[in-house]
């Protein structure tokens, strides 16, 4: 299935993120982090199976990125990057199961002018979960319905003991698992955790000297860009119409790249939903009752277009992107909402989703989160570049469809300025 390929893509991006331009790294910049976490798996739905403490063990491998020819590293205060492997027991092995996670991450220092003990880590990747919802054997676990799922972790760390070769840390964080609306039900697994970890391997003296040198003089730059992408995704319509169908998308955007690291832009998107088109063609019950005029032009009413603002963090070959937009036209979402948010009994709907203020917000606001891999290193400001991406698209924060995309980016009007920092 197409959605499984998204996670293979995340895997290769993660490997890339942890091995960016290895020839430029200091040989002594490698570290390993074993980590133990405990916390609570939150209830995903009414009647959710009872859980004991959630327990997880992660091992992370990464680099300090203490080299002088990558501006993104300097701009972000030389963050740690790498890849994590983890096992999570959600507190009920029989009904919720165990997750096996593969996740690239980036860790950035906080309050660096005052202390070097605080860091924040963000990771996004994929997990295999060995227990899912089943109408007969596991009907009260509405959290996930697929084996392969998106995973996300965000942690705040504090170094409690700093030693010559190791740092001991205490962490507080959040974890999320869901399938990106490729199968329902998909309420998602959310957890709040505390952990203890240790960083084994310190930056070398040469690495620290490199960073001090970089602080003295930096190249400031501003570039304009234009970008175009085309994607194919998958989603389902509701728990009754639960077969996966494609979503096709096109988008273009333009804006600025600041210091070869921070990318800001705006653009427009167009999407076509196979589920919407087929449901109109088949004259579904709500179509015939509420919007029979849709049958006159099913293609038109199965489309969606809008405008968005985009932010992207460029890390060499990798981009981490977040878009926030407004749906100008998405007429079938009214039917989508009523079906997907409704309640059903014995395979038939007992109550439809209400068209309230929450529906209006979800219908209006779109969002998009994902990772890109660029063919050419973005640090070198290539005029022409190609990329492949994996994304979750959402109606506000509720997953709409998972997507893989191909795109092209063009940079122009490059301006450089040297700035000396004391």
C-alpha cells in the first residue's frame, strides 16, 4: 500500500539527517544516548482499555554538528541531530500492545546565554504497533487501526549531572502515534512522560574552538525562491466507507530563504479526492438528500483549493516543513464531516456529525506537517533543486490524508552580507 512507502521514505530521511555531509564532521562529534521513560497513556475514547504505567526504552545515535561550513548549524546554535530506535509498552500489552519506533530527531539548546543545561528535542518518524482495533476481539481500542503509524515525540531536557565523558539528564515530554487518517478509527495514542537519559560522548576541544571561531564572523544572506510540488496521498471517508482511496494535489509557493536556514513563504494548493468523487457518483444517501446538484458535476465538488503560509527549517539535504492555510473551496467536507464524526450501530448511522462551530473551524483551517529530502544540499544555495517529501495533511489538527510528493525549487536574487559578532 502507498502509505507504507511514506515510512520507508522517513527511514531514509532519518539516516540522511543523522549523517549529513559526514566528510565535514569532526571525527569526535559522535554520541549515544540510552533513555528510559515512564508515563501515562491517555484514554483515546470512552471505554478505552485500562492501562498501567507506560514504559519505553530508546537508544539514540547522533552528532554534535560542530563543523564550520554549514550555516544552518551555526544559526541553530549547533544542534544535535541523529536517529532514535525505541520500544514502548503502553501499559496494556493485550489490548494496546507494543510500539517499535524509528525516528530522526533534532535537539536544540535553550537559554544559551545563561546556561547550557536546557535542551529541547523534537522527533518525527514511524512506528510498528502490534495491537490494533478489531470490531470483534478489541472493540474498545479506537486509537489505531493499522500496524504502521506516524510517531512524534517532543521532550524538554535538563542536565542534572555533567561529567567528563557523560551528561545525566532528566526529561519531560509528549508522545503521539496515529496513522494519518489512512484507516478508521484513528483517535491516536497520546502520552505524557518523564525520563532519565545519559549522553555518552562529548564534543572535542577542536569542535568547541570551531564554534567559537564561527561566532566571530557570519555570512548573512537573503534569497528569493519559487517552488512547485505534486503529490499523491491516501485516506478513508468514514468507518463505514473505510477503504483507502487517493488524494491528488498540486501546489505552488514563493518567498524568502534567510541565512540558508529559515524558509518563509506563501502559496496556493489544489486537491482532488477520489472518495468524494466516487461517493457523489454513487449517489450516497446524504448526497441524494442534501446536495443532489453535486451529481451534475462530481469532479468539481470533489475538489478543494485554498491558500497557505509556509515555514521550513533547512538542514542540509533535509527540510522540516509546517504549513497553515485556509480552505477557500471544499464543498464536500460538509458530507465528510457528518459521516466521519457520526455514530453508527450494526453498520448503519444512528447519528450524524453536527454542523456546529467546531465543524466550521475544521472546514476552514488546513495544516500540513512533514519532512523533505532535497537532491542538492540547500546550504550551497543551488539555483535549481528537486525534492521528495512525506507529509500529514490535516483539517486544523485532525488528520485528513497522508501524502508523498515530488517537487522543484528555484532560488534567485541571492544577497550576501558579512556580519561580525562580538
